[in-house]
């Protein structure tokens, strides 16, 4: 109380003004919005990273097996170099089989019309053969090799995954064989479906590293090597895979549909049923054909 009987007011007890309250609310909304944006960005980044990790894991595991298998090409066969006109570990022509084998033969082909892909270009088919060092080993389908006299044929190709959607393709291997010690006339065991080695592979392409009679090196398609001069030798193989993520990415992700594979642009041809967005990663590997680097015996 003041001396005159009035009431003394303490101005320090005054509240916030309306403008201050509005500013505080706006700051709160901005902070919450920024936090929400960071949460969404983090979730998108996590989804993308998970898709990338999935593709890399699938590619690394599958590719390691395939590369190790293809390195067997020409093992223990008649000639120590690989040509297109005689018995060879890389089969691009019927001449690459022994003359007594006349039925059940399959050969490598480039852009095979019967071998699909999810791009604007047909996929390739790679066929190799080798003679195991010993029995009690296994072919690419997991079939037991019971005799060291058996010549193993392995065909790598794309096919639809019957356990997935109509647009799901996988890299498969079909294994057959014939017996070198008998007068066998046919390759047996090639049933067409094979064993899946890698899932979600939407393109499979092959190039052959070829050494000419003059020592020049170049890369050819399988068809080009099949028609090359007989003095040309296959010394390496390049394989290219276009691998798709198992899970879709966010709807606002910029989906890349054109990918360069072994020097050729491939455009993903997404069917109408494939509504989600995915991540594709091209994977390439050069394989030295160590069993075909020598001279003819």
C-alpha cells in the first residue's frame, strides 16, 4: 500500500504480449517441422542404403560363386587354348564338342531370343565345359560328379523366377555331362530350367577377350567370336549383370532406368504391373580363362 491509501502495482508481474506468444508458437512450429523433415530424410536415406546393401550382398555372394565356376572352363580338355573350330572350354559352336557328341548340344549365344531380360536388349547365354580333376565334386546345380571321366557342361542364362512375379528374373545355371571314356553320343542332364544362382538379375551380358594371331587383344560378343578367324583364341570373359534391389525405394526417389553394361546402354522396360520404384546396380567382372592361355597340344 502507498501512503495515501492506494495500491502499489508491481510492473514486473506483467505477462507475454500477443505478439510474443505468436512468435513463440511460430518458432515451435518451425522447430517441430525441421525435426520432422530430418526424420523423413533419415528414413529415406536408410531405405536407399538398405536397398544398396541388399543389391551389393546379392551381387557379391552370387558373383563370387559364378566367377569361380567359370574359371573351370577348358580344365583338362584336349587343347590348352580355346578356339571356335575345335574342342574348347568355351562353347560357341557345335565344333567345340567332340565329333561323337551329336545330340543334346547347347552353345553360347548373344542376345538370345529365347533368353529374356527386363531391358530393351535380350540377354546372353554362356556355355562352358570342363573335365573335373577328381570325382566327388559338384556341378553348378549341386549335382554330384561321380566319375573323373565325365565332361561337365554348364549353361548360364536368365529365366523367370517361378516363385516371384512375372517380371522377376534370375540368373540360373543348367548342368549336363557326357562321358569321355565311352562312345557317348549325347549330352545328358540339360533339362532347361537349371538352378537359380542369383535372384533379381534383369540383364546378363557376356564379352569374350580374344587374342588374334598377331597378338592383338579385343573384346567380342559371343556371336562375333563364333565367326572370328579360327586362329583367334579366347583368353578372358567379361560378364555384366544388372541387379535389382529386393525392396522398393521411396516413391519420390529419382529412379534411374538407363544403365551402361559392358559399354552398351540398357533401358529398363518396366511392365505396368511393376508400380514401385527400385534400385538397379550394374555389376561387371573380368575373368581370366587360366585353362586356355597355352598353345595347342
